[in-house]
C-alpha cells in the first residue's frame, strides 16, 4: 500500500545518502593527509623529531610562548605581507598564523614605481608578548637602495592582527626586544658594536640614547682579535641576570651568549654552540630561546642551506654554571625527544598546495613587492587565481608575482594555467624567483602564442604556434648543487623538460629561492590581459 511504499522510499533515500557520504570519506581523508605526506615533516611520529623543523626559508627566527601556544617569527625582507608568524603547540609541528605587516607604504618603490626595494622590508624580527599585547620589532637597513635605515614596532592584541606599525626615525640594526620586570623596555641592537636603547613604556618611541655595551670582535669561535663582530641580538632576563644571545662568523659561524647583572653591562661571554657537521660548511647561528611550562628551555636556531633556505632548527638548552648550552655539548644531535609539553599533538606543517577555492589568499603566499590589488582576483573566476598584467621589462620589474618558499632537500611545484585571457605583449607563467630567476611562460605577440623557457632574461628554448588554452608547468629544485629544472605539459599528465638548468643563487641576499606565478606585459597593449591559475601543487621529498 501507499504507506508502506513511502516508508520504504524514505529509508532507501537515507541509505543512499549515507552511502554517498561514506564514499567521500577516503577522498576527504586523502586531502587531509596530502599536506603532511607531501611536505617536510620533522615529527617522526614516535616521540622524536629530526632537524630542521622547517626546511624552508625561516631566517633569523625568534620564538615566544603564550600560555600553551608557541609563536615563531622570521625575516621576509621585501616580500608582502611581511613578518610571517607561525603557531605551534609543541615547537615541532607548525602552521601559519599570520603576518605583522600587510604592506609597506613608506616608499613608492615598494610598489615597484621608479625603482625597486629588493632586500629591504623587514630584517631580524623580534617577537614578545607583554601585558596582553604582541610586539614585533624589526629593522629596515640602509645601503640596499635606501640612504637611511629605520626601526619599526608593530603591536596587536591578537596574533592574527590587526597590527599597528610605528616607524621610528632611529635605526637599530638586528633589534632584540626586552620587557624588563621593572616596567622598562629595551632594544639590544647593532652589528659589530652592540648597544642598548631604552624605549618609552608604550614601546612606540625612544626614551634614551644608545649605550654601547660590547665592541670586541672574534678571530674564530674561541679567540678575540679578528674581524668577526656580533649581531642578531636576542635579550632575556632570567633569574635576575641579563642574557643576550648573538651569532658571529656569518653563515659559517657560531653562537655566543653574553651575561651581566646589569642591562648596560659589563658583560662576560660564552660560546654556547659551534657546529657545522649537519650541513657543512654552514654553522648554527642566530635565533631565540623559550621556556616550557615545566621549566625546560629550548632554542630555535638558524642554519644556512642556501640558496634554498635559511632553515630553523630546534635544540635543547642545558644550563651549565648559569650558561644556556645548546644541543649536546654545543653540537646538534639532529634527532631528539620532542619537547615535553604535557600532550601529544597532531602532525602539522605550514600550508603549501593551493586549489585557489577560497576568497582570501592563503597564508603560504607572499608577493614580490606590494601587490596592485586591482590586478589580481580570487573571485572573478571562481576556483582560480587571476593575475592581470602590468607593464614590465622583465620578471624583477613585474608587479603581482605571487611566491612561496621552495624547500629542501628536494621540492616540486606544479601549476595549471589557462591563457585564454592573454593579450599581445603578455608573458604569463611559473618558475623560480630570485636573482637569477628562471621560468616557463606562454608569450603572445601579434595574436600568436609560443611556449618559452627563460633563464635570467635569456630565452633558452621556445616552441612556436602554441594553440592550446591550458599549459601545465613544473619546477623542481634540489639542494644537490642547488639546481632547478623546469618542465611543461600539454595534457597535465606527460611532462617534458625544457631549456637548461638554473644554477640557483642568492643575488637578493639572505633570502631563499621561491616558486613564483606571474603575468606581465612588455607592451601597453597587453596591460590588463590575464592568466588564470587553477591550482598550485607542492611535493617535498
């Protein structure tokens, strides 16, 4: 009868719905685990971790703990947004939290107008939490296109922002913030010669003149008398004593700690880490330390693995005669038991791959300079990153190049690009962004398109009469001889090498090579022509 029919129909619909939902679970699980299976994971899953904790460019790291949460900040120079901040629950597994700088408005060259400001922006970030507020201090140096350097303070109630920035007229190189327990605020800074400058209580202006506290230089890790000065200061007040950790010796250097009963000295010193065995000839140098709830101390310290990255590494701190000794007898044991934070947390890694399905740009991305917001969109074509061309002569001059870090020891990025919106003069593609750079692109001139491989401004190989609407481009980098290779595909399945190898370097000093998506025009006619990127997919091995 009709009632029985409706009851059967009712349950059949629900059973069918349940089966459909169950069929999607493996797919959802695969997507959830894609990030952890295809990126560098320091967590070994057995209660230990292996350095580096971040095999990407997280230079000059500093770290704090706020209750049960850890925050790490790194140098990003001219990339926008700037001052990238990570979040972790256990110091091993990290994910993006946000940025302290949305854009740089103090000079039109950050908009790539009348020049550029590569290697400027934010250097040597220092992060602290005080009286319910987050503070980030950094310097923008002179001598890299600017006649005068500056110190900046960014303040926020939440790590996600919004952040309020104050640009000081004073320049304080490689600043280390310290909020003393008597309410005073200091910045330790300098290169070679170190100074302490007191700030006003709100940390938005200078209160006193800089006071010199150190000027000795090192011949090597054990002797004074040479040309190696200290920099990269991080300051702490621990058990009534002032500690300043500093690197010396450059990329092949070592880590020193200064100690005094008074912020202004006199200071004694101790070599606390001297090791280049894990990745010779580069030594562990520059970073910050943090105390766990249980009283343990850990140190996150940088090691150059250029030109791919300046990596972040986590080492335990052992206090010996009042000195924080790093690693195991000043060396990195590479693999350690994880910090004892009282719980076990899921494996996480900073985001990489992007299907461009969100309306907001993912936190893994940074622009090469301030972007032109009118010439990129995630909403004009749903599920695509659309980049509209501005006029430029080459990739370094082009606005709206969208980048993210390459990673070691081997990483691969692939994009699917739709070129139906290109205009004459457009150069749209994907590749490796630094100085030098290399890319594969589709160019259009007089209505005809070709595929080109360009290595630092020189066209190495071209394929005429490209008639397709889509091109798939892949870039693969390795720390073996620091080389990058580029590939293209006409069907998204079969990839062919094109052009020659890029010998990766760091012409833009102290930043690693990035993957980059772009579209620019060599002619006025091509301005506003657009390329649509369907996705970017990352694999790390």
